[in-house]
C-alpha cells in the first residue's frame, strides 16, 4: 500500500498565504491628529497588516484609544503635542524594521490586496525610492497626486496610463523602500504642514532616486477628512497659516532669500486685496483659510540657517539608524527628468533612470561667452532696435514663429542666427528652441519689444566674465503709448539670464517659467530693461486677447474654475495693485490705460475659462 499524499493547498489558501507574506514586508506608518473617526474603517482595512505604527500628534478626541480598540496589533506613539506632519512621520519611521514602509493618511483607504500590488510594483522597480498608488476621490474620480518636479500637472486632468517615473508624489499614500533613503534623509521638520513632501521629492530627485507612480493601484482619498474638531473654522485658519509658512520656507530653501521675500509680499498683497471680495461669498471656511494665509505670510521671517543642514531627529535602535532625517543642501548637477512607461508585457530588470545627461560638458563657444535669444512674430517695427542693443553678444539667436513681414530679413541682415519654428505651441516651447540653439556659456532672453541699455549691457558682460552660477532677474522700465512710466513702481523682476548648463527647460504656454537645477541663488541686476509693452490701443487689445485665452487654457489644464465674479475679483485686485500700490496714478492717462488693460486681461481670462471652455487651446496667436 502506498502512503497517501497530503492534499494540495486550495487556491484560496495559497492566495491568502502569499498576501500574508507580502504584508509582512511592510510597516504601515500613520499620523493622526483628532482622527478618531477614521480608525473604525482603518481597523477593517488594515486588520491583515501585522506591522502598523500610529503616531498621535497630541489629539484630544481619544484617537489613541480608538487605535487600540480597532487596530490591536498597532504600536501607538503618543506625542505630548502636535509636532507637525513631517516630524511625526519621522518618529514613526524611526521604529520601522521592515524593508518597506507605507506612509498612509488616516483619510486614505487601501485594501490589503492594493498594498500587495504596490509591493509588487516596487519589486519591478528595484531602484525606486518611492512607489505611489493612484489616489481616487470619495466620489470615484481620479485625483492626480503626482507630477514632474516643479511643474504644473492638473489635479483633475488626465493621469498616467501606466507605471512611470515622476518628480513628485503626494504624501497621502506612498510606499518607501527604506534603504534608498540613505544619504537623503526623511522629512525636513521645519515644514509643519504642507510642502514637506515637495521638499523630500526634490531631494530624492537631486540624489537620482526614482519615484514611480503605479496608477493601476488605487487608494481612496477623503481629502481633508483626517481632522475633525469642535472648531472647524480654526482648522481652516491653521491650514491657511501653515500653507503660507511652508510655501515660503520651500521657496527660501530652494530658490533663495530674494525670491522668498518677493513671494511673501505677493502673498500679503494678493491675499489682502482678495479677502474683501471673498467676504462677499457665503464660504466662511474659505475666508478663514485666507485669513490664516495672510497671518502666515505676515509672521514668516527669513532664517539664516534655512539653506543649512537641519538637525536630525534622535534615532531609536532599529535597522535604519543611518537613514535618520537630515536636510541636505541641494547639488547643482541635475539634468532634465523624463517619463518612462514600460511597453506592454515588458518587466524591466531595474528602474529606468529619470535623468538625462547634460547637452555638453563645455560650451562650444567657450567660457565666458554669451548668447542673446529673441522670440519674434511680425516684429519689423521693433527688431532692428532690439538686435542693435544685443550686438555685443557672442551669439544672437532669433526664433521666429512664422512672420509674414520683413522681420526675418532684417534679423538676417543684422547677423542674427534665424531658427524658423512656425508650429506655435506657446511661449514655453518656443523658448526651448532658443535653448537648443544656444552654444554659449550664458543665455539672456530678450523680447523683440525690449532694448538693452549701456548700464545693463555692462552688468550682463560682468556676469558672463565671472563664471557665477545663479538665476538673474531684471526690472522693466515700461513704455506705454509713447510715454515712459518712470514714476510707476516696477511689478517685480523677470527672470532672464542663466548659465545655459543650469537651465533645463521652459514650461507653460503663457507667462512661462524656467525649470533650473535646484538650489541656485536668485540675483537682481541693477539696471533696468527698456520694455515697449504697449504702443497702441489696438495692439494692446490684440495682446489682451492672446494672453487671456492662453491663460484660460493654462488654468483649464490645472482644473481651475472661471466665471464673472471670479474675473471681477481678480481684475479689481490687479487694478488696485497696479494703479494704487504701484503708483500708476502718477503716470497720467497712459498709466491708467496700462493698468486698466492688464486688469481686463485677467477678467476675460476667467470669463473665457467658463464660457469658452470647449474651445480653449494653447495655439493662440495675435
């Protein structure tokens, strides 16, 4: 008689065993603050997870007791007070002994199978520091919780269609591979709430540690559902307060003192002017948040140690003591990131790199050389004076967007290098063509209606000879309708001069912004740039139409709303800021007309955002 064989395990038992083995590799780290209402639901979802750490930030609603009741396997770290989101997460991460940690907000729900799927995605990308799921709103719509570094990706637009490398993921739900944080650190505890995830992702990007979004894995996010209290207006006030504070800390740390101080004044003025309009709307929570934002910006002060190392939290005895949080000064040798989406059926051996190599190690024209780049479209009235003021440069590049007048002929006669790009996709893409044509160490961006005076020319030449690596801004001296607006205070510096190797790209169809290597200081050139911004009323209206429609298309991509009331509020705020605070009233009728048309541009931007939503495009010419 043969010995009877043991029956094969049932498929359900095998699946359960595989799920249990996967969940044993990860520790759930959750920070709570007055989140008692969340733990009955989390107790059901995370019952199968053997390793759970809940850090309670001094709650007064019995959160710690609810954790012990619904998650008996969880370890509760009860802090004496609210240390902030990043600091509390660091305390929990210090106790992690598993290879992975899943940072999960109390208002974020993940099924055990989704956690296992996220771990499986992490195994497909062994170089990734973070793998994040696709957040889904309570109503079922996708919430795009990722983007490329320092760029806009609309929060309710189209998301990724497959696993790809990104530059930022939201801290509401992210799976960390603990060993990949060595030398980078965890959250910077100077961020009490907001922007701590932006700062961490930027440091990971600098250290070339990929971050992966796995959109097939879903996590339901009840946004702003973590905190409940007896004073909801107070909670909204604190959200606004800490959002402003953290935004300024982030700007100061990664963009320099001058940029942070300018941002502070913009926040103060913009919020102060918009608050009276918001008081007319029946949304007390929004008013409380705006008041908090105003107070947060008012209370913020530049800290001398903002760019230095932050003091790391004290480690506990665990397997990752070398990974304790430390804020590192950012390196300046980054190249652009790019998305990588695997082909169907392809499982990579390692995570694809998110970074490219620089275009060249040495500028072809040599050290200390300067390129001046100009954008044109039917600029025959201005181009000769513009290029004459730029003749001192080693290279002059004109990127033409399809002129039908004598612009190109005049530019060629004056010795400029012409690049024909009639396929208009917005100002940002056209500037990228300028960067691609540049062969000098430094690049200065000049518009066709601008002129460089002798003092500014001397400053630019001094920068090119210095070899410094920074971001230089210049102030405009506006000329409107034939009159220099010399008594009108400048609206702020415009970024124009870079070391070419540090300029990664431009983004945005209108009011485009530069993406540079992180950590570069901002500096202001003393001499002003002459700007013939508006010569005729007809030309101003044509420019208004283009900028309003492009701005509406940009805000539509960002998921923003339009309407007449929003447009009126924005236009009134801008007009008062320009005409009163910037002293436009001292410049006569020309000053009034200049301020009025700029304000009208803002009004029609919001009007088009609502009433022309189906026809918005970024391919708008004058």
